[in-house]
């Protein structure tokens, strides 16, 4: 039960993952950052402020979605475990 110990000490945080070097995720992250830099260079200070506000709100929305997806995934996993260990009454004989 080392996972429970890691959870207790705050060492379990699936949202803190980074893309591996050479992965599509890393490449897309770098491209998105480049697009952001080019966009900010073209904006007025007010436009940059609006963009930052939008990105802050978008990050909160993503966080809510990730949290919900994580909770649903854990619940589905727990349901699988319960199905595996619970009593199952097959309609077929055991030797089928």
C-alpha cells in the first residue's frame, strides 16, 4: 500500500506531468508557446490583459474538467474492482 503513503505525503499529483523529449505532446506545447509569443507581440497592452484574463479562466475550466475526469476514472476503476471480487452468478455451468 505504498500508494496510500505517497497520497498521504502529497506525492501523488497526476496533473504535474510533462511531455517526454521528442513526444508529440512536447512538440505541440512548444508550438503553442511560440504562437502565444507571436500573438502577444502583436497585441496592445489592453489586448494582452484581456488575453491573460481569458487564459486564466480557461485554465480554471480545464482544471475542473480534469478533476471531474480523474474522479470518474477512479470511480470506474473501483467499480471494476468490486465487480471482480463480488459474487457473480453465471447463467451457464462452470465448465463452459
